């Protein structure tokens, strides 16, 4: 069979085998760390925290951390503070001239940006660690703590969680250097996959014993989930190829250029960033509930805090469409693409170089971003429809949203790297027809 032949070929390549085993070993270290509870806390008293993180936004954070958030683990804050810092630095690179200069300085500028990102990550970790401990004290009974003093518990716990998150970041970098795939993305993906078996069993138990419908209803849900995965792959892989012709040059007896290539413009160039931005803004009504004195404001905030309600999902969908256009506009620069083509002697057939090329590329991006943003918005609100249809809230998270897109993108990217190792050594790829096209690596959008 093709699968066994591929596995045999992978095992024959010593470098690829070593990288895969290294990746699996580092993942095992990460998963063990998610089970280590903070010192001074009784693990048996965390049931209230687990109930709080079973759904909603905290449930999403718990999914990204692989259950470490609900376990009050040393890895409770996970890798997301680093992702948040990376997003902030990336946005500063658009608005602040100093960061723009760093981006143009090559390797030295990249090192400075990484250093600034890590410092900002530590600041975010201290703030989030304090907020996490405040919520922990509110949810967990007082008898579950050995001590609740600042010097005895809070400060050491903040330091431990910050160190744990930086250790997780180090694991991700080691996976990138010594393993296979993008390490940070793989750690996020492993956190998501870790919840899948429990969600699968919970939904199967619910269908068989409680809600009814039996195995037939469960099989229908799996078929729908498979179709959603197929649609998500189309969204991640979809591109519009723009032909580019390069001028022919003859140097000696050799001909350079004169060939036609393509610029692949992605339908969803923004990745999962629009969903992350929209979710961050949609958290504001939840905060308003705690401070609202008027009944009307409380009811308004409550309506926008219902994750399966019409107004929440309608607003969420519109914001994702808007943020898709916004993030695509700041990450895809038609002017730069036009200038690069002109410098290299390239042109789009039938379009004048320079401003006309820029306007042509900008028009194409505007047109393909519309269906991409609508499809992205539909994928983002699919978990709400799944919950309304009676799917368990844990299993419904895999029907769409950030988790599904990250899962699909990281798996495709990792498989593409494995296939590159196979093809480089003249083995067949992973698929009989065509090659796997991974997502663009690097940057927060890749997460």
C-alpha cells in the first residue's frame, strides 16, 4: 500500500527520521508539563475552574493551551502571550518608522525585533499571570490553597507561569530548528488535538445515552465534520494565479528570463487573524456586564455575550469580513509587488508596468478577498450552528473557528515539509496526484 511504502521511505531517510523523533520527544515534554500543577494548589479543588473553562472564551484559551489553563499548570498561560506580542510588533511595523527600519535591516533587524517581541511577551505574561491568579482565587475554594499571600503564592506563581511560557516558546524554537514544521504552530495544534478525543467521546456518549439519535446521528455529524474540513482546506489552499512574463536576456551562449511564471495571490491572505481580532473586540460586552449599572446596558451586553445568539454571530460575521479586508490591505502590498517585478524585468501580459500593474493587482486582491472573507466568516460561526443543532459544545469547537483553521494549516505545512524531504531524495511524495501545498510559514498569520 502507498501509506506503508511512504512510511518505509521516511524511515530510510536518517535526517527526516531524526527530525520526526525529535519533534515527538519535545511534544511529549510539553504534554507532561501541562499536567504539572502550580505549587501550593490542591489539584482536587480545581473542578470549578474546569467547569468555567468548559465553554466560552475561556474554553477557547484552554483549548489552545492543551488543557493547561484548566489544570492550573505551570504552562497555564501557554504560547498565546507570545502570539499576542508578535501581532503587536507586526502592527507597529506598519505604523512606527523605527520598526519599519528594523524590518529592512535584514538579519540584524530581525534579531532586534525578536528581542523586542520577547520583552513585550514578558510584560504580557506578568499582566495575564496576575489576572489568571485573580480568577483562580475566585473559582477555587480557599481550602485548596496552602497560602494566598502575595510573597508566598502570587509572586512565585507569576514567575513560574512566565518561566513556563518562555520554556514552551523555547520548545517551539527547538522544534523549528531540530524537528519538522513550525514549532510554535505545532505546539498550538497539539493543544487543540489534545482536546479532540475527550470531545469525541463526550459527543458519542451524549448521542447514545442522552440526546438520542444513536450512532446514525453521530455518523451524520462526522460526515458533516469531514465536509467542513474539506471546505477549510479549500479556503487555506485557494489561490488566484497571476501570470508574469520576464524579459529575455542573452548572456554569452545562455538565455536568461523569457519564461512565464505566476504570482499566487491567496484567497485568504489574512489567515486566522481576522477571527482573532474580532474575538478580542467581542469580549468587550462581557466586561461591560460587570460594570453596567443600567438594566438596558446589561441586557445589551448580555445579548452580545450569547455565543449562539443571532446578534452575536451576525456582528461577529460582519467584523470578520471587515477585518479580513483590513489585514489583507496591511499585509499584501501591490505597490511593492509592482516595484519588485519592474526591477527584475517582469511584467503582467497586457498590463503596463508601474502604477497600472499596482492597480491591476489591487483590483484582483479586492475581488478575491470578498469570497474569501465571506467563507472565513461562515467557518468562524459554524460552531454556533453546531451547538444549536444539538452538538456537544466541546465537539462543536472543531466544526470551525480559529482552532479548525490552525489545525488544517499546520497539518498541511508539516506534511509539505515531509514531502519536500522525500522528493529531495528521489522518493515519491505523500500523494499520487500532485504535491501538497503548505501555507506560508512565518509570522503571526501563520499561527
